[in-house]
C-alpha cells in the first residue's frame, strides 16, 4: 500500500485493482471470489468438500484484529 494504508480510498482502489487483475488472469472455474461473511457453504462447494457440521466459520481476521496488527 506504499505507506498509504490509512487512506481508505487508496486502499480500496488497490484492493479492487488486485481483484480485477486476478479475475482477468484466472479461469472462472478455477477461481472463487470469496467473502468470509458467506461462511462455509461457497468455500466447501468450490473445494468439493463437506461443510463442517457444528463448526462455526472462523472469524480471526475481524476489524479489531486487523487494526491491532497494523497498529503494531
């Protein structure tokens, strides 16, 4: 992020540019554009794996954890 991580608009631009580049390069059947909020189902379907029963989807990279990491 070239030292500009606190600049929200810049960070979003970089993120969106990265997603566009990956989407353009990888065949759709080989790519899952995944949002963690969607939980196990799309991930397991893509991987042709069973959905873990009784296992909550991990939420280890929430906003608070991310901000704590970048604060150092």
